[in-house]
C-alpha cells in the first residue's frame, strides 16, 4: 500500500487522516496471467491501482483484438469512461501478466471525495493525467508513422517489448504483426 500513498502524494500532500479514509476503502484482488478483469458490456465499478503486473485495454474482435492501451505497475487502471458514467463498457481489460490490484469502488470513491480534504484534487489531477496520456496517443496515431510510433514506444517503455506479446504491440501502434516484423528487421 505504500506505493499507492506515494503515487497519490505525487499529485498532492496527503494527511494521515485522508490516507486512513482512502486505504480503509481499498480491496485487494490478484489476477492470473491472461485473466479478463472487466468484460465488454459490463459496467466498470472500480478504480484500481496496479501493485504489480501489466494490463491491456482492448476491443475484442473475432480476427484480431484492437489494443489501445497498456497500464503498468504503480499506476491506476480503469475503464474510466464506464466508471465515470456508470454505463456498460465497450471494451475489455485483461491481465497480460499475473496482476495484483488494490481496488476502490465507485461509491467508496464518492465517499472519499466528500470526506477528505484532498480527494477532489487528487481525483482531478489523476483525470488530467489520463487525458494527457490519451491525447498523446491520439496525436501519435495521426502524426507519426508506424515506425516512429514503435521507436517512441520502445524508447519510452522498453518493458513493453519484454512483457507484452508482439501481436498486442502491433495492434497498439495500429499495424499488423507482419508489418511490425518488417519494422523490427529494418531497425535491428
């Protein structure tokens, strides 16, 4: 739990009282590799902090899933749009590796917003951070070649290459696995 507090305090200082309220609402869950954490068509009820592991966000398809996000340890993960609106999700969340999560439910997060001095600020700053990550990805898809997106991904997140199957990486950068193989041959 220490990592959760450190992560929250990267947004704003957290009093012992506020931390006590927050941690009292957390529930631990452990997911084996390749587990569906959230199934398409269900409503996201949790904001989760990844203690360890890697998850992906994707739209399941018969031929090839469409991966649009990866989230790593020491970060929050959620189908945030479904969580905020409390409506069914149009994509899934899956553990790529064994994944340990600390989860807080939607009603409990609303309690934290009401009962702590810093909850709203942390929530806002976390939402802003998620927006910046999403905007960066969208701009890269519009402005960069597949090779540039792969090189940027490889430079910024080398753990992707070690922990994530190449078919998911190819889908994430918007190309086929065969095109990714060609790019990898060109740069090696």
